[in-house]
C-alpha cells in the first residue's frame, strides 16, 4: 500500500549514502533538502485551498485532528 507513495520510494541519490565519506554524505543531504522549497512552492495553491477550507470549518465549530509520526 505505501509502496505507491512517492515519500516511501527509495531515493537514488542516497542509496549508497552509508558508504560515502562524511563530507559527501552532508553534500547529498544538503542537495536533497534544497529540493524542498521548490516542492512547497509548487504546492502553495493546494495548501491555500486546504487552509481556507480549515478556516471555514473552524468558523462553524469544526476541529482539526493532526496526527503524524
């Protein structure tokens, strides 16, 4: 079931990270982290719709249950 989620896929950039020198490990992590900002920017319209929907529901007594690991 989770194997279809992008977040649960192997990242080819870090597949062999345990065999790299420390500086290279840090470079790989930094390069992957740098991709986050662009991903968030692309999702801003969907995030805005979600927030607007939450605000509307809160206004009518709704609640949000936020669960994560």
